[in-house]
C-alpha cells in the first residue's frame, strides 16, 4: 500500500467522549433531558477541570448513550 492510497480514504474517528453540544447532536436528546439522564446516572459523564478551578469541561461517554438508546429501542434485547 502506498501513502497516497491511505490519504484517498481518510479514517473517520468517532471519539468515545463527547462535549455536551456534540452529545446532544449525536443522540438527538435535548440538552435539558441529557442533564437529567446524567444526574440520574442513566448516561455516564466526566468533568475535566484544572486544579483549583470550580468549573471544568463536561464530557459524555458516547458508548453509554448508545447503551441507553439501545435498551429503550428493543435492540439491546
């Protein structure tokens, strides 16, 4: 395989962790409902913040979104 062959078909990565706007877009779940599901532990997330900071970046686990939706669609059975 030559380098130009690799460049012709770029790999599309699906990150495991999504920021809130991307998680809303990916799932179709509203921002408000997503935060409810996060608070209830239905979907996993993590907060990344610097030492000494009160606020950080909230990222949502894409795989937990998939599991949540599959369980409610009948596909997970």
